[in-house]
C-alpha cells in the first residue's frame, strides 16, 4: 500500500481533545498550503499519541511546519484528512515555499467520468481509487485530472486497473445542496493528478499495510 503526503504550510489554531475510551490526546488543526498551480488551499490534519503530544508542546498558530503522513477520509462527508506521522518546525522560512505533494497506489473502482468544466474548457476526468488497509477495507479517494493528462488517463486506464498517482491534495468549500439547509457549507477534497503509471501485475492484496 502506498499512501503518502508531504506538505509545508502555516498552522491555523490547534484543537485539543481526548479520546473518550483511552484518554489519548488527539490534536486537530488546519494548514494553509499552496498548490502547484499557485492556488491556496486549507488541509485538515489530525494527530494522536506521541505526535499529538509533541504538537501540543511545540506547535503554535501562525508557525510554518513540514508535515508528513498519509490520507484518510472523514467518517462522514468528502473531506480528506491528513493523518500526521511526523512534523518539523521551520525556523528559517525566508526561502521556504508552501508545498503540497502526495502519492497514491490503488485500484480504480469507478468508471471514468469525462466533463468540460474547467475555466479553459479543457477536459476533466474524475474517478475513485481504492487503497484498502486492514482497518478500512473500503478506503477510497476522489481523483481528478485535467487537460492532456486527462486524455492520457482516459485512453489508458479503466475500472479495476491498478494505478500509481502523483499529485496534490485540494479542498474546496461548496454549498451542501440540502433542501433543509441550502446555505450550509461543506468541504470536498480531491486528489489532483499530475502524473500516473498503470501497473499491470499488482493486486489489491499488495496494498494492505
């Protein structure tokens, strides 16, 4: 299983909680990062155990940090969470760029959907990739590619193929579309593909961590 992300960003306020069953410290926070297309995005992060204790002691709002970890879905909704495994405070930030890079290896579990919704009217292809773990057999992520890369993926990839993706994580705010609360805002995350490799011989069992 390959599911990695490295981001450099600015910390927004930390939220401290305790796990009700074990009193283990949980830390939630968001990072402001910049995507390769220069657009800013806010990524939701979560840490527990030793990493959470270190974050509580060392990290403060407004500081720059490098975070490494992996992706997990929210229990409800379509926001992807960065599960933090390690972090580094960046003291000298004069030449530091905000950074957002992720890699996924998984199985395509939906048909590829093609649309023309980009600003320059180029094609966009959307699909889901499943990266099962022992804890979560149905761990899926929404993926998207645009332009020439979208055409390449459409021509080479189909449902049930195993694929290695490199790109970045993007989260946007959208209206929920609910009839009762139409003004409610929800956050939707997508893995934005920048390159891919289709793997012929890999099997789903290779992805279990």
